[in-house]
């Protein structure tokens, strides 16, 4: 059953009631308070331009435990050579725009619509959303953005304009010791090569809501 969210109330159904593909509810809005409540319960929005807002709580999550991130020999050299400079929250709007505009294999357009961009910029302005920027010779070469929820970094998207830039961002994030879990949401070969693994919705929720 897919739930219709009431406009006048900030509420979500139990994530365990989601469909097999993770779709839980439609409707509502992208207000700061609704988005924060969603992420606190392991729910995130994902929809295309022109479609209603769709809220997902997948039965499995792709995650990286920071201490288990895999750094290849070639990436260790990239990091040791100082090819890139890494910063945090310096150009959040540029990062989300680059994530939206970077072409992706087997994907037409982007789910990071203008409305989504504005919603996450608002979250950033209120201290919930953060970006990691990777620079090469003073130019933005890659990065990622996401939300910080109770010691979990919920990654939303990443981009790379130079080889290894997005890997550098993710490895750097894991090595800072600020998070107990990096939530990558949906698996791909790139993430799995960095040590990502699949855990159940229940295991993810337990980590997300445990004391930190």
C-alpha cells in the first residue's frame, strides 16, 4: 500500500510498510521539517521532474562503515601525492548543481530537480546538509553532499570532473572520524569497490536511531 501524505500534518507511515521497491508514500512537500523527519526515520525523497514527490524506505541499504573503507594502492598514492585539496561546506550550491548536471550512465535527466536543489540548500543553511569539495589547481573537480543525522552521513549524490575526485571526497569523509556510518542508499560498482555493503532496513534504522 502506498500512502498519501496529508498536507497539513508532518507524519510518515512506518517504513516497514513500504512496497518491495521501497516506495512508501507520495505527496507532502520538501519543507525543512518534513525532510528532517523523513531522514530521521530512514526515508528519503526520490522522484523525477513533473512527478509527485515520492518517499522511499528501501528494504536494504548500501552503506559504508567508515573504518572499513577500502583504499586501493593507486588511491593511496593519489592522496599521498596531494593531487587534490579537500574542503567542507565552502560551495554547497555549486556541488549540488554539479551533481544535478553531471551525466550518468543509463540515466536520462536528473532527479535533483530545481525544487530538490532549493530544498537541500535550505537544509544546508539550517545546518543539516553538508558538502565535501575536491579541488584541483583551484578548480572544483568533484564532491558530494548529504545530510548529517545522529552520527550518520546520509549521502545524496556525488560528482567527478576529474578521475578519482569523487573517490577522494568519499574516502576523506570516512577518514575524518566524525561518522559511525555513511549511508550510500543505492549500490553501484563504484561504491562497492570502496567497501560498501548491504544491510537490512532494520539494521540501518537501529544504527540511525541509537544514541550517539
